[in-house]
């Protein structure tokens, strides 16, 4: 197929035109969540932009198969293969088993995705499903001399590669800026940048999930899972690998090292990375303690789709600074936008010539390094174009929303004239539920507190936590 879709390829450091391994088909992989806690909205910025990328590729005519892993074992709290397993950390925090934690937060992640109109990938594979595949790849790497056993663990030998730092011409010191250096040194490693493929009982004795292997009872390292899961479902050649910029080194660097050593050929041609969401104090992360989630935004009265629009109004490669003031302004803009579309008359016929003209403009925007801001500008342009009738405007908005997923033609439009009063019975019920939720939070039963909030939301009542207490209003 004729192709003009291009985006910034981290591997080449250029904006490259996508030429897939198989004509007309895209094999796409997304690094999924480590399901030990709720996803914060910084994490979700990456998933929103990856979702737009997938939908844009489909929109211009590609047949896309997208795979995502779920990390439910092996991701340690340090990039240097030291520290506590994140899943075990979550289990200890909530006094549950690792698999209970994994199930709860996997469900919570996809619930957030649904609220943000993020399409579920075609294949979602938990790491714990693929232990035999991990062991097989490690065995092959050992046979080929790319791995070694030391201290009971299996390590990848980075000294065997001509170019380990494939993503950058920068020095090793510059690449390590985002990696913690206050961690214990692993004396088993031959080289500083070697990484663990398989841990055994010689390390982290309290690890909850362990499996038999040729090297003893243990569990896989974090990096091996994405390589194996992608090869299992997409084959030996992948077109596009996605993730946040914090995955570039060492995670994606290590994926390339082990995958290409295992396969014996180039593995993935295009790497798509989304920049950080920051607040005024810097990058958002779970380690800061109280972090922003989709549920928290809802509690404060925001439609999650407003956050999606906030992300789309910026370019994915730029750092994005979050503030409630900006989100307030975005909420107003979003409500005005969907109101303008809702006010379009339903009668008339679509002008096919004008439709094709605007569709080409939209395709150019999303095909040019995923310029979502320009794509939204095109929506505004068509609404104020006097040469378009309402039927054509509405049809275009609906068509473009297949990529933007902003509910442009389906959002509930607020009507100021609507009755905002509630009867005494409903008000008594609301106040009772607010007290129940307060008690649940005090007992740290956050699942019950969330359920109460969702129950009220289903009845059209939005709760908002403030310093003065909980206030509510009709949705």
C-alpha cells in the first residue's frame, strides 16, 4: 500500500516513514503496566498516545495487531536489578497475595482505560503465563554465549555486543542519568551493565512467585518478558515498539540486546516513546506518595475525556505540565466543543467532495509525527467553515473521532436550563453515602469508598473532596 505515515523513531533519531515488514500490516507492541498499584495519570498519558497511534494507523489503512504485556512478576524497584519486587511490595502493603494484587490492579488499569476511551489491545498477556518461553530464550542465549551463570543467577553479557547503547550516541554516563546510582553493586556481574535474565533463591529469599528452571527455583528478570511475549504473538519481526521515555534505558535497550542476540537478526525497526507528564515539582511518579489517578480526577468533578483532550492538545514528544487550572480551562473548551457539534442540524446530505478534502487534511496531521494538536484544530476549522453544511460537519466530526476518541458526537451536553434540584429523599441518600464513604476511607477500605463514589456517579451525583470536606453536585 502507498504509505506516508511517519513519526520520530528513537532508534534512528529521525522522523521516519513507516515501512512494515509485511505490506499493509503493522505488528505493534506496548509495554504494559506493572500491576502493583493504580496507574497514575502520567502513566496513562503514554497509553493515551499509544492508543491514538494505533487508531491513526488503522485510520490510514493499516491492519494493526497490537500486543501488551502485564508485568505481574520480576519488576524490581531499581533499574539496576536490585531492591524489592514491585509486586511483592504491593502485596505487603495491602496484606494480600501477589496474584490478588495483580488481578485487582489489572482490572483497575483497564477500568481506567475504558474511562479514557483507550482501546484494549488485541492481545494482553501476563508475564506469569510465559515462564516456559522465558526459560527457552535464556537457554538459547546461554548456548550462543550471550549469557552466563554467576551466584545462582543468569546474566546477559553486554560485552558480547558491538553496540549496546543502540538508542544514543551519548556517553554511558549521560544515558544513566535517569537510573538510580544509590543501589548496592551486584558482585556477580562481569560488567556494570549486564542484567539479570533469571533470579534464583540465591537472591531475594522472600520472593512470592517462583518456578523450577535448569538453574534452580527462581523467577525471571523484568526485561525478558517483553521480548518473549512479543515474539510469541508477533513473530520474529516487530514493526513498532511503544513506551514512555523512561523505558528507553535500560529496559528497551536490554530488550533489543537479548532479542537480537536470540534471533540472530534485526528485531524491531521503529520505536515510539512518549514524554513525561510533569507537575510543578517535576515528573509524576508513584514514589511521591499521593499521586493523581483517573478516579481522583473524577472525584474532583472532571470528565476523564477532558484529560484525554488535554494530552491530545500537546505533542507526545514534549514534556507536558499538569495543573488543575489548565484542566479547568480544557474542561470549558471541551464542553463548548461538544455543544457546538450537538447543535448541528441533523438534516441535509453529506458533501462528499468537502468530506474527502477535510479527511485528507486530517490524515496529513495524524500521519506527520502524530500531530494530534493539529488534528483537533482541523475539527475547529471545519465547524467554522461556512462552505460546509451541518450534515458534512457532523459526519466529519464522527469520522475523526475514530482516532481522537473524544466522544465528539456522543457526549452528554450540559444544559444550564436543566433542573439542578434533587428531592429530599435523594439528598438524604447522598448524605448517608458520603458518611459511609468517609468511614470506609478511615478504615482504609478504598475499594468500598470507590464503589460508593461510582454508585452516586451512576445516579448523576459527582462527589468532590475539598479541604472543607466533601461537596456534591449533579453531573
